[in-house]
C-alpha cells in the first residue's frame, strides 16, 4: 500500500482527541482512605463515581493511563439499544420475564443517556439521527424483514425497512441488499462526552488520579486495601470498571471478559458534495455481518469515521488503517484516492454469553462486558453501580443475578480469537 494513503499530518491517536486533547488534571497526593475507590476512568467508572460523589461518599478514581485513555475516547460514538441477543433466545435461556427485563434495559440505557447529556448540559454533539443497519446479502435482508415485523409490546423499535431499490436515499452505495432504519439510535463525540463527564465528576468533589495503576486489591475486615506504586488507600467499597483493559489485579473478572481490538480510521476532509452523495443523512451505519463494519459522518460532516475488525489477530494502526481503507472503498469506490488522517485502536470487552454484566464478587463491585455497544450501556450500568453502592432501590437492573460465565483454561488471553474471526468470516460469506 502506497505511503500516499496517509496524510502528511497522519496520527495514530483517535480523531476525537483533535477537538478534545487528553485532560490535564491537577496532581494530588494519594489519600490514605476513601469511601469508594473506582478502578478505571472510562464511562463506567466516571458514572459510578458521579453517583457516589453526589451521594455524599468520598470518592477516588484511579487509572493506569490518562483519564479516558481507553476505549471511552476510542469508540465510534454510535449508540444503539446495546443488547445483541434477541428476545426469543433469551427467553429460552432465562424465561420470558427475565428476557424482557434484559432487553428493556437496552431501551432504558438509550433513553437515559439522551436525558443525562441534556440534563448535565454536556456539549458533545449528541443527536438522534437513527441507524441504517445494512443487509450484506439478500438472505440477511429477508431475515431483517421478519425481525422488523415482530415488535414486542414494550420493546417497540419503530424500525423502517428499506429495500435495495431505495437504499441510496440512506447510503451512497450498491454494495448492500437493503436494510433497516432504527430511528431512535443516536450518536455523539466520544471525546467531548468523556470530557464533560469528567468535568461533572470533579465538580461533584471526587478525586481523579491519572497514571496511578492499581497493583493489588486486598480484602480487609473494614474494607479493601488498594495498593498502587504511590502507596495504598483503605476503601469501604471498590468498583472494577476496566472492561476491555481488565488485568491480573482482578483475575476473576479477567477470566470473564474477552478483550477484542476494534480498529478505526478517519478520512481527510471530504468536499460537501461527495459527503452528501455517500452519506445523505447523518445516520450511523452498521451491517449484518458477524465481523461487522460500523461507520458514520464526523459531527461536522467533513470526514467519514470507519471502524471494524480487519485481522484475525491483533495488529497495529499502521497495518489496520490500509485494510479499513480497502473495506471502505469496497463500499464507496469514490474514496479510493481519499487519504487517512487518523488510524487507531481501542479494546472492547466481549463476554461468553454476549451480555453485559453487573454485580459483586467477593465484595468488589463491577460492571463490564458491553460487547462493542458500550457508549450508553457502560454509562448506564456505571450509574446503576453507583446507586447500588448507595443502597438505592433503583440500582437494580435486568442484568442482576446473571451467571457471569467463563470457560475452562481461559485466563484472559483470547488464544481462540483468530480461529473465531476466521469462522465468523466464513459464515458471513455464506449467509
């Protein structure tokens, strides 16, 4: 691939950091005690911290990197109902009532984040443009048609089927076989959202210490001793909010999440006429492949932000960038000469049952495993975790009491990932 594919000012940092550079938080000494210590300063951790700080608890957030360095500022900013499983399969496993409660939480999270951003006055380009979910084959379009025709009372999605002949009103490509519009799905600028959330947490009186990795968490009679290279903190409650970056400090959680790199590029600025032809609406876009691509216009409609899984095993942004560009130009040949200004990676966390999980283990609170749909769900379950710590009844969720599965011989290193990606690509080619 020609080096001309990258712009002269090409970066391997997320595009979102251009508008919102990593924050500079005033350095403070590590306190000796805290009511609540939150490990991780992404959406989950900050929303938990906001609840406990506003609830009167002395709250400390610790992160091994800069605040929000992980996938909270590396995602595509797309917001859906977040639950990948369907009601039928969940009902077979958990019964109708529990299945409905799980599915409903996806709708609750979507509605909650819109209300939260508005209530908190977070300027993050939040909008509800809807999502175009494209069928990569004729068979998948027929499956979407069946799905759209079976709305469950209380879980209505108001979806609109778009046949292939009308597809270009949604997307300037003939590569798909039609699709469906989910009108309630939303988008935001992840960097701006994280910064606004961080500002609210600091205003609420919580302390945030960056570049302060937790090296151990030890149960004590009166709480937990949280140890870092800067010293130790005695905490009444601890929240594990590390998701795709969960490490050996919390081995039980690490055995239950599968870190998967999600790779993203941003194009150089496009002329308005080209953007209007390719993406005539502000829709976020995904497709029916198991190894999915997701993309959208940037909030100012000058660039396309395009993401997905491009290799069987993890790679680096210099390698993934050209592969994503090739996938993008397969959909939009007009972009063949368009260069890449940013290419980056963030780690999401999948689970073995493809559901998010929230709860306690040995007294440690956790919420994680958003399976690539974490903007609203991570925020929502972080908030609910904070409410649980405060002892509030509204902290209960449809995800409570689910068995958080693992597999024999799995310790957090997804050795099976390459084979799994190959298998799902094989299925995609035949579905």
